């Protein structure tokens, strides 16, 4: 059995990778906010949210993740994205 410190170190390394990916995602979200502002699109897109969650749930199932877990994580991402898009000046519906 692995030592707790080794397991925590593994989690820390994964967390560092996640931070990098989240940072990349936020940079793209900012561009989405700029685009939405330019064309006058509303920030929230419930149909897109559901489409992404459904698609990711299929991918996640193959990795042992439930749709509930996927939905909780991505709803948090969507919420953060809306906040960033508002800061970028996109139209709020």
C-alpha cells in the first residue's frame, strides 16, 4: 500500500496540472465574453450547458465518473465563466 504522503504528493501534482488547464480555459472564456459583447449575445446559454454536460457524461462514464459528478463540476465552471464574461462586458439576459 502506498504511503499517505506519496498519495498526497500525487494529488498535488494532478492539482498543478488542473490549475494550468483551468487557466487555459479562463483565457478562452475571456475571448468568448468579448465575442458575445461584440455580437450582443446573452451570457447564459442553458442549451449549450446541457449539451456539454450530456456529452461529457458519456465521456466520463467510460472513466468511472457519474453524470452527477460531471454536472457539479461543470456547473461550477459555467458559473465562473459567466462571472468572467460579465467582467468582459457581455450582455446579461
